C-alpha cells in the first residue's frame, strides 16, 4: 500500500514552504514520527516527521525547492516486507556516459591543428614540429604551439623553447552556489525593502566619552552572575525614552491596507550575524527592562539565533531594529529597514577623534550614529529630531534614568 504525505499547513498564512534538508533517502525504511525533512517558512525552520512507518519510495523536491501547501511531498510503501528493497523513484535513469579517453586529436588541438587539417598562420599551412613529450608539456602549461618556430632543426620546438615561453594564465575557476534557505529569504526581504521603501538616511556624530566611562564603571562593580553591559542596552533605553515623543518611529506600516500601527510597547529587533546569514531576534517589551535585564535578554535571543534554537515567536514582531557590527563597524553605514518597520538605527565604530570643546582641541571618544527611515511615514525633520534626541540622551547618560527626560522642551507629542 502506498501512502502519500502532503505538505501540511504550517500556519501564519504560509501558502508554501521551502525544502531546507531531507533526512531520509528513497529506499530507506522509516519509523512513524522519525525526522523526515526540514522546511522553511518566512518565519522559521520547521521539522516534519514521517506520518507512517514504511519504506520511502519517492521524495518530491530538492533542497531549495518551494512546495505549496497540499502538494505531494513524499511517498511511502507501508505494506513492504522488511527484506524487500524498494527501487528509488529515479532508479531507472541511465548513468551519465564516461568521458572519452584522450586521443591523438588532443595533441592536434594543443598544437593548433584540428581534424580538418593543420592550423594556419596567415595563409601558410604550418604544423609545428615537436616530440610527444614537448606537446604534452606545452598542453599542461597552456602554451599554444601553433605558429611557434623552435630552435631545433627545421624549426623543431625543443624543451628549452618552452622554458622561454611565459605560461598562459590559469583558467578562471567558477563555483556556482545555489542561493536557497535562509540566504534566499534574506535576499528576498532585502530586495523587497529597497524596492518598496523610500529610505531616508541620517547620520549624526555622538560623543560617547561619558557613556563609555559609565559603562566601564558599571561593569567593574557589577555583582557576580550579572551580565556584562555593551552599549546596546543604553541605546535601547534611549529609544524607550523617546517613543512617547515619536510614536510613528516605533511602528509598522501595512502599505496594502494603508495603515500605520503605532506600538506603545517597544519590541527591539537585534540584527544578528549567524552561520546561516542575518537574522533578527527580538527583545520584547524593552520598556519593562532595566539595563541588566536588557543585556541578559539581548545575549539570550542572539545566542539562540546563532545556535539555530530561536523560535518563530522570537524572530517576529519587532517594532524597531538596531544593527551594529561592533568593532568591525565603519565610520558610517546606511542600514536597510526591516520591513514592515519604518526605522532602523546603526551605531558605528567608536574611535578617538580631535574635537573642539570650549575653544580648545581635545580628544574624545566619538561615534557616528546612522539611521534609516521610511520616508512615506517619517519626514526628514522628524527623523533628525529623533536622532538628535538619541544624541542628547547618550551624551548625557544620567538623563537615561530620569523619568520623562525624553526630548525635554524639543519633544513632539502624538497627535
């Protein structure tokens, strides 16, 4: 009896899923609930198990193929005897023919001659004189003998003539890599974001000296078991302080419905490099967390993403994203908005720079803060005010811990 297993409905409105990896082969015996295949939706990778026990007689699709919900995914022979070996579905295909051995025509090709006759230099037929050994060495080195006159009798090409010839550059080696799985998801999302969202970029220079001193002191005096603070918890705290004044920054835009959803809670996406590519795990309800809790949660969700343990819920629902390359960051980079969000911030590298303070040149720890904003929703002036609000809070970090600090007298209230 043959049993057909179809692509199940994985929820979240997914009409199809991409095959990420098969864990069985045609002809294998499998047990019910044995891991069968990994499939990937827009949200996460899902493991599908075998619905029956039996022998696999057909697998429909290869890694990278997209399979619609309800389409046949695998076939099983459930009544097969244990000792009988089922033929895989592609067993009848003929093997590729073996390559033909080299013939004397290979030497002719190397020397510039063909089956139709000797090669020509100008209008005069010319078949270079050379021993089989010389021809083979010339072929291995990529040296064309056609038209070459050697130093031996009657122009015979000798080994010393080859030594004087520059070897041809090696052929370009090309490796074709099929873009599938997470890498394809990233490519599609980036392309869609750049095509549909008119990005407005803004960069501001921030003096990080006071914040760096505060961070170093907090790390030095932290209790055992407390996480080490990076700069991200401070930036997230600044975002939380500014959201009441800039409600459209912490939002998601549905262009199809023409609806902007402003969120009172702040769910921050942390752009994270993983072995498979860029992922964005989410720190939820940042407004409820202090610096230490933020640091712990950032470490937890980013580690889960790198290890492949992040759940679909931990990779969705962000309302604003931060992306940072840390010490690898350049002077400035313009990030791509994580749609359907409308804003993304990119802290760049911190470095010592000479700046003017009180009419004197002093060395300060400086950083450029980059931001990209959806210009359909956020005007240039609003984006600039928001980044300047970040600058004010970061340069005077005591304000991060003052209730209602926000923008001070510069704030904007929700209409």
